[in-house]
């Protein structure tokens, strides 16, 4: 990047601000999509793996949840490393590790090795969200972070949606084992591409002076500039604990769709492989524009002068309240009504989730704390991911395979999350300004 290039670009009108930041967030979206395809692969393949490996519902729930045990506990260390080493190196390392592990899952011969590999998959994928949250804080001004965070996080919905038809087709053509091999190879190819494309804004060859100024605009009073805090200091604030509790509740419900949703469609609603691949991808596909809508709403509210607290809490609270309609899906009279209710619930959850990964940048007392705060709330999110599938599996075994009780519990947890975000989190400002 040369000075003449910057001068030439900066002379353009406002429409020529530059688009490098949107290329970067699109790359983050693709990384998240691959991340979710690889973690959801087991959920799609599970109904067919159980025939070969003889897994009970409880054992299946343990395998689905095992990923989240290590994924959750590695969130805070990963967030710390992202703050220290940067998102470029950490996301590359994550892609390589989780892609290799994904390929190895296809060679698993029993419960024990599957459990170990799911643990390792959680370790490998753990830097993804702290790295992406750091990217949002580095590449976007506050007034664009809602949509930026929504774009990369919606990769989770894209991955979940793609996993159903993609893995179903792969299983039908080459078997469940080879499906893991193909997905892992895709991740390795993308890792090389990521390393070649990503740089921070000031070092990126396609960032113009105008775009760099735009990225750094509006940094006060919203952006934090104080000294970095240690973890125990971050945890002294009510806002941090509100982020932890609220995200736990939202993820408890959301991860039903990532883990047990394919089995629900097959076991409770009688979907065959073709129906699973086509109809099963509708909720996550529709959930993507719902999440973008939440991000756009936040940015519009901030641009019109509303406080960041209002902009972030409106989708969080309203989305979680609406997502509680999941309660009624278990008692729906037919598969069509159940699918509609689950789609509404999923869309409402992602509408709420549009705020989540902008929050670390909003409340960080220093740029050096963004990854750490993302890791702290990510730990809570994925602790829920570890607990949720096990709870569902146990309730299924207790009730003889009925999903009524698990879905009722999920709806109550969603309402609890709405309450936490509404009342437990104070003003969304940099930590140290309020408690």
C-alpha cells in the first residue's frame, strides 16, 4: 500500500469510501460457515452412525455435547491469545486444527475415539468467535458493528443450513465417513486463502486512506481507550455477568437446532433423508436474514441518535421472548405446524443474536480486552452448548423419546434470558464508567 494510492482514493466522493472491510467480514462469514458445517456434521450423520456404532440416545447426547465442553473452556484462553497474537494467526491455526480433526472423525470406530475427537474439535474451533469479534472491532466503526457482527455470526446459520443438504447428499453418495473427509479438506483450503488475504486495516494493501479514516471514525465516546483489565477485574462488573447469563440462555435454545434438530425431524416427525435435506434447511436459511435485520436495526437506531444500550437490547429482549414459541412445537398437530413454529423460534433467536458479538467491542475498557470479553461470554455460550444436548438426551430417555418436555424447558430458558438482558445488564458503556 503506497501513499499515492491512498491520496488517489481519498479524492473520490463518499461513494468511493472503499469496500475492503466488507471483503474481510465476508471472509469471516465463510470461516464461520465452515466452522458450523464441521461441528454440525455429526448431528446430521448421527441417525446413520448409530446403526454402525450402536449409540444410545444418552451416548449420542454426550457426543453432541462433548464438543462444547472443550470449546467452552478454551474460549477464555483463546480470547486472550487473540488479543495477544491477533485474529490472522489465531484463525488460521484454528482452521488447520479443526479441519484435520474433522477428517479423523470419519475414521472413528467407536464411542471412545469419537468422544476424544469431539473434545479436540472443540479445542480447534474455540478461537473462531473471539477472532471474529476482534475483527469487527478493528475493521468497523461503532455505527456499522451491528450489521458486521450479524454478517459473520450468520455464517453459523449458513453452516447449519448447508450441513443438512450437503451432508445428506454426501452420506447418500459416499457414506457418512467420507462426508467428514470432504468437509475437512474444504477447511484446509480455506485456511490457506485466509492467511493470504487477511491483514489488519492499516496494513491491508486494498484499504484506502478514506476507508481507513471511515473505519477509525466515531471512536469517541463509544470506543474504549483506557488501560487493559485483567480477567478478574472484568468479572467485577454486572454487565459482564449479564452477558454471561444471557448468552448462556440464548445458546441453550440455539444449540438445540445445531445438535438435536435433525434427529427431531427424523425421529419425531418422520422425515426421510430427502425431506431432511430440503425442508430441514429452511429454518437456518430464513434465520440468516432475520439476523441481518437485527444488525441493520441496531445500526439504524445508533445513526438516529439512540443510545447503544437501546440499540443492542431491543433485538436481544424481543427476540428471546418471541423464541419461546418453541414450547408449542412439541405439541404441534403435524410436521408442517411444528416446522413453522421452530422456524419462528430460530429466526427470533438469531434476531436476538445480532447484538451479541458487537457487545465485547462496546463494553471493552481497552482494545486489548475485546477478545477476552468475547471469550468470557463465549465460554458461557458454549457451556450451554455442552449442557443443552445432554439435557435433551436425558429427557428423551426419561420420556420415551418425546420432545414435549425438552422443548418446554427450552422455551422457559429463552424467557429467562430475555429477563437477564432486560434487567441484569446496565448501560452498555465501556467497563469502568459504570458498574
